[in-house]
C-alpha cells in the first residue's frame, strides 16, 4: 500500500504468538455508516486500514505517522494513543492479530502495540540495494511477518519463534527472479498470504502486476489475470477471492478477482469504479462490507475531512 506511483517514494514481556493472523467476524446486523471520518485535522492523508475481529477499525496516516481508531458502528474515528510513533513521519500498512494487537509499518520500522497503545516491539529494516527502506505493507502468517519495501525490490521478514518476533531482515530481492525488469521501479505495495502461509501475493505498481511468491522455495511467478492484469495498491485475500485497490492506469476503485486454488491464475469478476472514491489506497473486509481508504494523496495535503467509504461486497456468500 502506498501513495500513487508518480511519487517516488524488544519484544516486551508480552510475546507475539504464532496466531497473529486473524479473520474478521461478521458485521453487526444493524445499519452501519456508509462513510467514516478519520480526522478533520489538516494534512492527515489516511493510507492503511485494518478492521479487527470485534469491528474495531484502525487507519494509518501517511501525512503525520499517527494511527486512528474507531468502530464500524460509529462514523467518527479518534487518534489512537500509540507509543513510540513520534519519530515516524509516515505510517502506511496496518494490521491486527487475533489478540487485538496492532502491527504497522512506516519508514524503516515495524511496530507492534497492544490495544491500549503500549509499544510491545519495534523492528528496524536495513537499507536495501537502492538505499534506505520505505516500508509499505505487511502480512502476518503463523511463523513470520512479511513486509514490502516501496523503495527497494525487497520483501523483508521477521520470524516468529517460540512466541518471539525476530529481527526484520531482507528475505527476497525480487529482481533475482526477473532481471529484465527495471531495477528502480518495482514499487512494491500490498501484500497478502493464503491461510496456510505457503504463498504470498505481492502487488507491484512498477510492473503493473501481482506476483506470487512461495514462502518455502521463494519461487516468483506473475499471477495470470489475462487481459485484466493490473498492479494494485492495497489488497485483501479472502479464500480464493482477491480484492485489490487501483489508483492509476485504470479507473480508480476496487477490482475483485477469483483465483485458482494455487493462486497462480484468476479472472476479474467485479470492477467497483463508480463509487465516491478519492484516490483510494487500500481496503479492509469485514462481514459483507468493504472499507476503502480515501487518501487524497494525489493533491497533498488534501482537504479535510479525511474519510473511509464502506461499500457492499458483491461476492459475499460466494467466496
């Protein structure tokens, strides 16, 4: 997850368990807001989003590095009092685990907070082949946290062993598999994993494609979406259904693809481009709704209020 491509852009006593990845539960069967106000303060520029199993919503700020918290039942979010983010000017990818902990990335750091905002862990990525890291998005599997790097064609990994989060280290330089592509413009964005953690899908604006990576053998393959191939920003994977946000090279919106069981090929089934999006960057899925971030990153600092739009998931009950 990241800004549009025209911009070049100790674990405490509490342990991180291998059950970090969680699946949101169903939304409450009552009328929910269609729009959520992240902030009315100037320059926030929301970017990432996560919705926890209990409906708690977290949104990150590319403009300030702050995190915001709310609930799907209420239309207003408030600042999340997360320790240790003052020196991080930008926060991008944000996710939650089954225990309600909040993982986020920005700049060179991966942080883990509890639901009260206490800092549990900070991990810092090393510089890559093209310079300082610009961490973009993350996904949590049973045994690792994987993080994309906007500034380098690198996927970083922090292992989870015995309930402890290891150092954040370069895991794969994708150029090794496809040296014919430009070294400077991979622009890695969203990242998701299948339930078993054996396969990752990585979005690349620079190659306008989604790439499948095997976590055991590091085999890299382009996901074949036929003539509808795209390079999205943020993504969500639910079973074999891939939800992807596009914000350049095609009408802005949410594109949905049905993938094969091995996540190597797929067909685009829905294009939700007529919604009131304002440069959408990523999304979260909760119940039968999709929550899409309106970043306004095309015209920073944008114009408050900064919002999240909720739309119906047309595949609900079929994925």
